[in-house]
C-alpha cells in the first residue's frame, strides 16, 4: 500500500443551508513522487466538494491536507437523517491501490410550511366554499391542524379534513365551507370576515384572513319590478274597459243579428237549409284541420327542447417554479396545464404568490393547439408578494390549449428571519375556473 488517507472526523452533523468542513489527511507511504485524484461517493456527493480535488507532486514520506466541504441546500429534496459517504483517494501511479475513508453525514430536520386561502373572498346568498393550500417546503413530513372562526359568531364552518399530513416537497388541500347563521332577505350586501388558522407542530400558526359577502335573497330591483308589473296590469285593464270591451260587444251583437236572419231564411227555403248543413260540415272539417295544426305545433315545440350539452366542473390547480438567478431573458416554465380533448376551460381567477420577495418577471401564456403562444399576464416580481385577479368574463381555452407559467429570476428575495437567505427564486401560480366537457350520448 503506497497511500493512506484519514478524515479528522468521520461523523458530521449540520442543518440544510449551512456548511461543515472536515480535513482529509493524505500520506505518501511509497517510494516515488505521487499525485492523487479525490472523489466523493454516496448520496452527499451532490452537495459535497473537495479542495483541492487533484493533488500533484507529493514526495515519499510526506503528508498533505485536503478540505472536504459539506453544504446541503435548504430544500425538501435533501431528506433529514443519516447519509453514508466515502472519500476515494486514487493515486496516479498506483491506481489499483486507491483508499476510501468512510463517514456519516447527519442532516438535521428543518420546517418550512406555507398556507394560502383560495379564494380569499366569496359571494352568495347562502353557503360558499374555500380551499386551503398547504405547501411543505421542509425536509420532514408535517401534520397541520386547521380551524376556522369569526369574531361575531355570524358564520358556521365545516373544515374537511381538519388534520392534514403533508409530505416534504408536496402540496395538500383542505376544504372550508362557510355557512351564514341567518338568511339576509333584503338590503345591501353584508361583508363577514373570518380567519382560518393552520397550525403545524413546532411552528408558529399561520393566520389566513378571508371574507364571505352575503347577498340579499330578494334582489334590489325586485321592488321596482313589482311596481312596473302593477302599472302594466292597470294599463291593460284600462285598455280593456275603454277600447276593447265596447268593440267586442258591438261585434257580438252584429253576429247574433246576422245568424237570426240566416235562420229565418233557412226555414223558408229547404234548398238553402241543405246548403247551410253542407257549410256546417265544411266548418267541422276546418276545425279538425285546425286541431291537427295545433298538435303539430306542440310536437315542434317538444322537439325544439334540447337537453344540456355540457358538464361544468370547477377546477383549481397550482404551478410552482424554483430557479436560481440568471441573466437570461427566457423564462423557466412549470409543467403546463393542457385542456382535455373534446372540452374547453373557462379561466376566471389567478392568484400570484411571491412569498420571498424575489426580483424578476412572472409570465403567464396561453398556447392554442398548433398555434403561437399569447402572453396573458407579464408582471414584475418585485411589485407584489401576493396578487389575485378575477375575470368577470372568463378567458376560454379550447381543447388541446396549454396554460403555462414562467419565471425570469434576477435575484432571490431575502426574508428577514431566514438565515442563510434563499439561493433561488421560489414563486407560484394558483388558477381556477370551470372545465366544460360534452355530455356523453345515452346508452342504446
């Protein structure tokens, strides 16, 4: 054996986002000048460096020192726990006599959980539904307990599920149903604020502010419509008594006189009586034809009633982009949302999230099938932390169209209580709307 290598400490303990340095002693026990190539083995190799990685000209009987630097990133991709590693030292002249001192890195757990209420404000005469998005950016699973309350007691809440387990690097959702205790029959809209509390173990609870705007059961225009209807009825009654009734009575009187004259003439002349009978028979045929016409008209009306052709499904999804700062102007994009074949998507709400205060741009694009991308929204990250948009007229995406979120990261934000500061931008988009799919044909 021409080489020996030893770590000053075979066990390293550190938190993600920090660094630890361990010296590596290398001794040339051979009889020729030797050079070495140093490699890191095991899971920590992705975030471990050796300085220098190549040593040249180590004389026989002498020792040199290399530095092994462990720097796990603060990311959910680095799990908490013990990770084995090895440092392989390969001599240039005696490759088959490589040595590999081994050790253990214990990555300590860290918690980083965020929560969002979607939407923040709801409207309706009765109950409404909100969703809580729980994002675990730490490296250990967390269990979050959700509760909802308001200061006045005007609302009742149903949270399902109340306890949510969130794995590292994943997002889970819980539904919050808000029910007013009393119905508002008439009057102006009433805004009722409430708070949803998301409490995870060993962390400060997160308070999410929301509001439910209760609208009146009887709309404001109902009184005016009732007055207008009464005025119309009075006008129709006046037209009947002043204009239509005298005309109808005069026409009826003239008709009776004509029939009496015809009856007297029919009694005197048998020929005319027979002719009158034939005319009556013809009148009956015309009545039957008129009845058949009414039946045909009813059949046409029945055929014109068509069942619904679409099924509308409320849809909410989240996109995230994590990317380091760069001078490039090309956005780093998340996986796109693709409208299913045969359907369409009606986009109504966008919620942009920049919790770190990153600098750069966030771009939202729509790409039709086989077409050119169209930019729906292009905003500067430094102008907001949270920003939401609601479209009164939905943006309709056809089948096969793609909705994409992209981020151009200029500089990662620096939250005041986070040490060390983030090394990459971390931004998100939550969008919602209605997915329209055609109604399947009935079974034969």
